[in-house]
C-alpha cells in the first residue's frame, strides 16, 4: 500500500504532514469533527492488527508500530505499511504510541508492539494520547467494559520487564470482549497477559492512572434511546434499524480544556516526574507537586522534564500537558515584574516631585532671606541716620576760647583774655590737646582784636553729625570729639569711640579736618559727644 500526503486536519509541528489513507489520517479526521471510534470499531481494528504483528515478530522481525504506518481501508480493514514501519515517527501523537524503550531510535520487538497496540486502541477510544494527563478510559466512556480497561492497563506497562509479550494472547483477550467485532484470531492463552515465564505483569507501572475503586461494581449508565431510520419504505414489512449517533467532545473552550487537563494530571498521584535544574535532578514529583512547583516559579518552561515511566525527556514547554501551566506561570511572573517596575517608576517620580518641591522651597527661602537681609540693612542704615540725627539734639558742646599765657579756659566759650596784641597762628594736623598747648606757649599779649565767636557758632557746624554717616558709625557706638579751631578750620582734632575703634575714629577725624567753621584768629576748642 503506497503512502500519499493529505492536507493537515489539525495543527501539527512545522514541516510535518499526515500520510493519506492511514489510520492516523482517519483518527485526525475524526478528531477535527469531535468524533472518535466506538468500542466495536476499535476492537475490530485491534484484533487483526495483533494477529499480523504476531506473525511478523514470529519471523524475528522488528519495527516501529504507530498509526501513521498502518493503512486504513474504507471497509474497515487495517494493514501494516512496512516501508513506513522502519523509520522513527516524527508526529508527537505517533511517538506517544511507541514503547518507552523505542524512543531512543531502536525498533521494537513483540513486547514493544503490545504497548503500541494498547496505545493505539486507547487513542481511538478517547481521542487522547498516552502520556501525562491521560485519563482512564472508563472516565471518558461510561459504559466501557471493565475487561477492556484491564487489558489496556496491562498493555501500557512502561517497564518492558513487567509488560506481556504475547500478541496472540492480546488478540484473544480483545476478541472475547466483543466477539462480533472481528473474525476469531488464533487460539491463545490469555493468562499470558498476567505472567510471562519468569515474571509477572505489574500494572502498578502502567501508563494509565490508578484508581482507588478497582473493586467497585461499575453501575452502567442508562441506555440512550436510539434514533430509528426506516430502510424499506412504508408498509407492513418495513424494517427499522438503529442509527449510531457519533459521540462528540467538548467545545474548544480554553478554560474548560485547561481545567480538564489539570484534573486529568492530578488524577495520577504517583511520583513519576523529574526536573533537571542547574545540572541536578529534582524529584520525582507527582503531577500535583509538579504543577505547584511550576506555579510557584521554582521550575520554568526551559528546564528539562523527564517522565520516569515513559523515559521521555524534553523541556517543560515542549510537553503538551505541562506547557500551558508553564506559560501561565510565566505570564503571572511577567505581570508581577511589570507591576513592580511600574511601582518603582511611580515611586521615583514621587521622589523626584518631592525633591523638586524641596528645591523650590529652598530657593524661595534663599530669596526671602536675601530680601530680609536687604530690608534689615536698609532699616539699620535708616535707624543709624535717625540715631545720629537724634543724638545731635542731646549733644553738649564746650568751647574754650581766648586761650593765652597764664589764662585758664572756661566751658561754654567764657571770657577771653583781656588786652590787645597779635595771636599765634597754628598749622594743621595736630591733636586737639597739642594744638591747645602750642597756642598757649606762643600766645603773646596784644590788643583784644575782633569780638570772639560764641559756642553756638561752632555747634552749628560740629553738632550736625552728618559727617558720621560717611564713616558708617554704628548706632550703638558713643563718639567723643574735641576740635581746636582757628581761622575757620580745625587745626587739632581728637576723636575717641566707645567701644574703641581706631579706624572709625581716624575716619571721623579726617572728616572734621575737612570741614569749614566760622573764622576767628583766636584758637577756640569745641567738644561734643554723640551717644
């Protein structure tokens, strides 16, 4: 039987196709429309397949047995396509039908073909592949004969050392479940499905999940009323036969499918999964434990998962059963990371806004401080001017005039020495006391000369105090001034301050020496105090 390629009916890996006219093509066609093989059809194909494989293996031949190398005729016949049976299959559902010992590329013997027949029969009945998350056939088909589930459990033992190898016994056991589904196979002892020579079959190692209710009597579901179709027209001899209604699967609801997959995985409590992380094996885990580890982020999709039952080993994201959960966990982690990043940005922006506000307040504080400083300085200058102006109202001035030989000066510009004669003329740059002493030494008696000036005449000049402003005299400083005046200028000046400040005193002294006073040839001494 030649193999042709037909269009894909379901999504498959890139570059892969389904050979037309094969059992795989028929299975995918039914899967696409939500149908599957009923029990009679499935057993009707499995029994003759077991017989063919038994004869081939009796000749010492080995092969890969999977749906893509089995020709499926329109009349329900099945035949091995030998040119396709010597190449390892590439389609994932075909690889799931291989015995674990074949998945490294070695063709299988009769023991491997027992597993393959069981896997093909399981997929025809349930439309699901053998592997993680597979359900017990009775959970999918309520009226499944218990004997059929038992035979499948024995065929799908993962460890070849505990799996039966008698294909003839398998054909006989299947035939006895539905005898009318196929022609009778060669006689064989069905007890070989329980023990084979030196060992017993261990169904605890079967790929099918265990059940805690093996001993319960299954209650069959209520029979459905068949749809009747007349085939011979009207009349008393018309014959009515029931029409088989195809069983349909659930709709393509992702949420429902994910929930069903989770329930199927959790139905197998056996620790059978090992994860290779950082070069170390972690596990084995049961399905529940593995899903919890994936959900918590302990294991990610790129890490390798090994099923210790089937010896299959590949990345978690490449397991059809576990990939959706790894993807969901990654999505949750990405959402958490994005939320953390967003919170960090918001926090940074909030901090930046606070910093900007603080900088703005600081700048405003600097501006206000500068304004306050300017205002304080202006106010201080103003107060200083007012203090100087007020001090002139309290100033007391004394003038010692008409100093002469043998005379004593009196306060308030008292009597001048009598008599006539000329007056000595002093140069500038002397202190007040030095000018007074020199004048007395050089004084010579002469005529009285012009009338002496009063103390008020000198006070009008000296008491103004405006010359203090030029020297920045603080308002709290007390200033004492002694000025010896002759011919309209200060020939001797002494300035003292309290507290003492020589630079301020020198500045005031210079200001007074440059001032103009009422002119008189006699030396007059004027004293004033600013408080």
